[in-house]
């Protein structure tokens, strides 16, 4: 039975911040716009952070920049983004505890998603840069 449990363990993503060979577990924060043409990539990544602090930094920067670049947003849309910024840590905790199947926020047909995953580790001159 141990070969099956080993295979299952190797096929799972490592926990956030933990490494497995050339990969590291991370938070995947990005946007997705459902309904776009199939040949267009509907996913854009904002952050592949390996810590909660880096994730919060990247998310806050993105959301504040989004507010500045879109002055035409309605008051309700601005309030929704401001609420997400103000309650970021609590919302992330609840979102990840729920399994992250739904987007963490939706704005004008674009979904802001957050989940855990893995990415390739950065390597330079034979040493990992994490």
C-alpha cells in the first residue's frame, strides 16, 4: 500500500512556503474573465507569493492601483473593493478555509481568485533565491 500513498503525496502541491525539488508551494492570486474567446487567455496572475505578508502586499498594491486606474467605478463598487482591502486578512482566512472554490471577489465580470498551488523556484548560479 505504501507505493500508492507515496504517489499520492508526490502528486499533491507542497504546502505554501515548503519546497519539493525545483518547486515551492505558493498562493496563486489572479484574475479570470469567464466567457472570453477560447483562444484568448482569460487568466492573469497578480501574485505567486510564498508568504502571507507578500500576498497581502501584492494584493493591496493591485487593488489600490485598480481603484486609481478606474475612477469611473460606482460608489458601491468602490466600497466593495475598499471593504476587501480593509478586511483582507480575515477574508483570506475565511476564503482558504472554505476551500477557495469561488472567487474571493467579482468586479464587472472579472473574478479575483485566490488558491494555493506551486511554482518553479528561482535559481541563479546553482543556488535557489528564496
